[in-house]
C-alpha cells in the first residue's frame, strides 16, 4: 500500500465521520421541528479490485444517510383546529398547486387555512376526496385540494338553538335589553339576529326576534319573519314556561 493510499483511506474516514456528525447535529437541531424524521448514518467499506496477496490497495470508507420517514413521531396537543396527525402508517397527500400540481407526501400535519380557505403547509395544499351528504365519495373520484370555505355552500339552515342568559330581576316593567345570535340560512351563510328582551311584569319577559340580517352586507335574509316569545320565571329565577311552548320563531 502506497503512502498516498494510506492518506486517502484516512481522509475518507475523517470525511465519513464528519458527515455522520452532521446528521447527528441535524437531528438535534430539528428536535422540535414538526414532522421531522431522524437521519441515520450507514457506513460501508470501499474496496478496490487491485488488492492481492502480495500487494494491498486501500479503499477507505463511505457513508450514506437514511431518513427514517416511516418512524412514528410523538403526537402533541395543539390549539390550532386544523392541525392533524397520523398514528401508524400513512402520509398526507399534498400538491404544490390548486390545479394541475404535482403530488407530494408528508407526515407533517401542521396545516393552516390561507386567504382562499385552502389548508396549506409550507406552500403545499392538503388533498382529500369530496363527499356527498352521507359522507361517501364517488367511485373513481380524484383527490382535490381541501377548501374549508366550500362547507359554507353545503351547510344546513339553523333549525334550533339554545340561549343561556341572565336577566336583571330588579328591572322595571318596560325596560328593554338587546342581544344578538348567529343563525344560518339554507346556503350555510351566517346571519345575525337581534333579540330584544322586554320586561312585561313580575317575573315575566318577552323576547322579540328581529329578521336576520346578513353578516357580510347587512341585508335582510329572505323567507324569514320576526317573532315574539313570552317568558315566565319562577321566584328562584328558574324558567317556568314559554308561550308558545316550545318556543318557536318564524
């Protein structure tokens, strides 16, 4: 073995160890990176075909990195309603464009809604299948970027609601108070309905529900009528009765 071969073998070892340390450093630096998978160093011997019993030609060592992309990460709590995680095998299907984009796979579920309503993670759009009202998707359908604003076009109109409120027992007859509530029309669009509470006597009130108005342009929703509900309370403040019962608004 020549001196040059010995030096080359030693240099290859130093280079391999340097790359291995780089992988370890990367793993430590990305300990808190969502969806990051560790990279492991894999060493392999480098040999030459010129070695013989009388003469040895050094080869050295080489290193390659293996990303553990299927490794299960730790699931953690989050306050973002659009964050999702995978427990077990599988990947999220994403694309780099809302139409005609290329497919990419990731286990990073930190998605947020952009201005157009699409769920995005670092510029990649989460894809899924459109479903019908029963939650089934058509056979052979292709995945499409998920748009959270699509739900507003397939929502159902508000049919019932509950109100939890306190009314002042020392209010004088004829005193009024107002509050508002959100209701949804047949297209799933949000509308605001004002409620006027009027004290009509001892432990009795009336609640008048105005016509709903659109939260986007304040126009009155069509197909609605204002209604009034008479309410009576017991002496301890609990609800005694409503008229009509159950309370029905137009």
